[in-house]
C-alpha cells in the first residue's frame, strides 16, 4: 500500500471520482494553476482541464451558491472554501439554501455537493484563518459534517462524500495536510456514521476529532506507561454521529473525556457529552470531562496560539482526573 | 419579435390567472384559511408572464418571496400551489414549505425563496450546469429591487459574466423593499445601470407592458442560448398590495398607488386586444369563467386535503 500525505489522499479521492463521473467539477479560489492554498488540488487542472477545475474570483457566496444551483439540476460539485472561517460570507447559500431545500420542497430535491474547507490553528494564521467550526455545521439540519484524522480516512470519506446525495461539509485540519499514512490505490469508501476505534483500551474513553486524534494517541501511549489503558474513539463524521460506538466504548470503560480543538463552550463535545449523559449515565464512574480551546478567537502570537490549542498534557491531566 | 395572436392571448390568460389566484389568496388569508406570510404579485403579472413566455420546461427559474406569479407563469399547478398555501399534505411541498418555498423541479422551478438575494447564485449555478452539460437550456433569475442591493446578487452576476453563463437576471423593480424606497436604497436611477459593472447588457423595460417584457426577455434569453452570456433586464413595476398581506402601507401614498393602477398591465392589454379585435367581451368572460372554475377546483382540493401527519415531521431532511 502506498504512503501518501493527507493532502495527497484528498487529491487522490478527487482523481478517482472525477475519472468515474464526468459530472463532478471542482471550483474554488486558486484551485487551478496555483493548486489550492494548501496544494490539495495541484495537478487536477492539468489532468481534467478548465471545464472541470474552475478557478473562481474571490466570491464565496457565488462559489457555494452556484454549487447549490448546479447540484440541484444534475451536477456534483466539489468546492473548496480556502479557510472555513470564510463561511461567514457564504453561509446563507449553504444552510438556508442547500441545507433546507430538500425539506422545504417536500423531499423533491437532492443536492449532491461537497464543500471542503481547511480549518484549525497551528500556523500563525490568526483569528480569521484558524478556527474550527464543526459544531456550527452540526447545528444545521440538512448538512452532513465530516472531519477526518488520517490520510486513509480522508480519502475514503471524501469519496463517500462525493457519492452522497446531500450537501456535505468536509473539514480538513491544516496541521494534518503533511501527515503521512498508508492509503490504498483506487476506490474505497468509508460509510458515514461509523466511528473508528483508533486505539483500544479498557479504562477511559477519549473521543477525539481531527488532529486531536493524534494528540490523544500520543497521550494514550504515555498514560499506558502509568498503567492507564485509554481507548481512542474517532467519530470521523460528526453528523451523522456514531452514537452507538461512543456509548459502547463508555459502557466498557465507564469514563469519558472528549478532546477537540474548537472552543469548549457549545462545541461538538457538548453534544457528545449530552448524548452519553442521556443514554449511558448509569455506566459512568466519573463526571465527563472536555478538553478544548478556551472561548476566545485564535490568537496570532506563537505562545498564545500554542496555549489556545488543547495540549497533550491537558488531556493527560483530564484522563488522570477521571481515573482518580 | 412577432408574437402570434395565440401567444398574446395566452399571455393575457396567464396574467388573469395570476390575478385571480392572488386575489383569492388575499381573501383566504383574511379569512384565516392560509397561515404565515403571503406576498402577493398583484400588479406585477406582466413581468413573470412576459419572461416565461420564452421558456420551456427544460429552462430553469429561481423565484422570490413574491413567487406565486412566477410559478403560475412557468406552468405550476394551482391545485398543488393552493394546497401548499393551506399547509396540506397534497401541496407541492407536502405542506413543509408554504408560500415562500414552492418548487417544481420537473418544470424547472427551483423554488420561491424566503431570502432576499438567495436566488441569484442558484440561478448562476443552474446556468453553469446548462453550460457544463452542453444543452441549450437557460436559467432566469427573478429578483427584486431589494435583492439588487444584496452582495449575493453582485457575486452571482459577476461570476456569470466572467464565465459567460446562460442566465438572464430579471429585476422586478416595484420600488419598495418592504418600506424602504429605491429613492433611499439606491444611488443610481436604474438597477440596470449596474450592468456596466459586469460588461453585460442592461435594459430597462416597462414592466407593466407584457409584450415589451416578452420582447426584451426574448433578446436576453436568445443571447444566453447562443452562449453569449448573461444580461440584466429591469422591469419597472409596482405591487398594488402591501409587502405582505396585512401591511398598512404607511410608507407610500394613495396617489402613487392610483397612478400605478392606471398602468395596470391587465386592463392595458385587455383594452389593446379589444381594439385589435383579438378578443371580445364575451371571449374575455369565457376566459375568466374558465379560470374561476379552475381556481374553485384548486381551493376545494386544498380545503378537502388532509394536513400532513405529525409522523412526517422529520422526514425529508436527508436523501
């Protein structure tokens, strides 16, 4: 199995799908010659031409909105929002139009589109180019929300997203783009709503998303040395959310810590904590803890930015607390 | 363009159909049969009618919150529309959409839209699909003077021009976005003046003259079909009723309304057709009575239809 970076795996998913289905087009700012701000779409223009790989003006509402319109009448757009923070100028087209159309029209529409977006802190890009916003999208009926953590998952989930007949938000943490891993050649899909147990354990369940999966795996390794066995559950898709796998894990370990990079207040972890409290309260031997960013914009200065991002040590401390 | 007598009479009939539908909806709303918001198209019938006379089922339209006229002109079924306005299961959207969200994708109607300026990007997207698939279909975007000031409208027009998309932007300038008059909301006299900024044709037309609308739209639509890109056609018109039913219209004076009623598109065409002897009084009566019968049938269908079952509440969110 070849090794690929996370970015290459995402590009590979595009290639596999665009070769299969001529009605898939890619559009976004600088996705053509420039290859995308993080190089994800590099080479697609050469391979598929201008008709299918469209550089757009800086016009997020129109990038999203034309995708919604085109998807409604038969195409399968895969669009790139350079930074997820930019959804602020295009949100209406995504949540009021794409997300609600099927329901508003009594079921008689399908909107097969994927909106990819980079997200997350770590490169000093500051407040308007660094946020994680998965909870925002989770809150909007009609959308699906995907957040991969490995190259393997990224490719399989993106192919699944492109084949899905609903609008899918595909969130790519920018600190993962250079991460390498084994990725099968050709096509394969990963079903939505299927969490992946990234590490099996007995004592504590840690639900982690995107780059925090790697923080959790590293923390788990260190905690193992202290005799604490951590199970790392990666939901992979936040909507649909694999309730069952999370609950099954908690029933086994009786302890839950949730770690994500977006802010803790009303973040995706709040939903997961509520889910477990509602469905598995009696199995819990300790209160649920969340490790997440503080409630402030992402800062620029390196020491501040590093303090913003949930750390391995914070996670270790939380795990030890629920074990105490 | 040379319109046949048959085409002109068909347009007249469509306008009267919209008018009778809207007037009845006003009564039904006042009687409490129709809940929510309804925004009526009375006075603006020539715009939707003149434009849609150039379209087939393979062409697309995006509509607005004031969408009933567009839907009827594009061939929408008034039975299904009325049932939807009543919130009934048999309506276009199974009662889930209501007045502002009626769609019929089989007829190319991509939906009324509750968001002012929501439609233009969707229309450009449909046009992109037409261009991409290489068919000769076009998209038409109906939008109001209010929407003309939304960023989405600018983005949709700019991108459509950059990509030479087969889309025609039909601005229905009825002078008011709820209470705000274009005198205060725009700094150019015409929405069409903005076409210069996109290097596309910008045309102003009397929106209460259905033949003039039809001819101007034909030019834009043919241009789009020929791959020459978008155009912007501004139809100057007026809504006789308030922004929504129940609006006391304190922001405009009666004299203005009366002035525009003088220019009502339906009596204007009717007079012309009588003079040209294309219609007679008895033929007009026959048209109106047939439409009334259809409308009564639609109303009865809506009245007698069941409401959706509560078990359907969370259906249709995802495919």
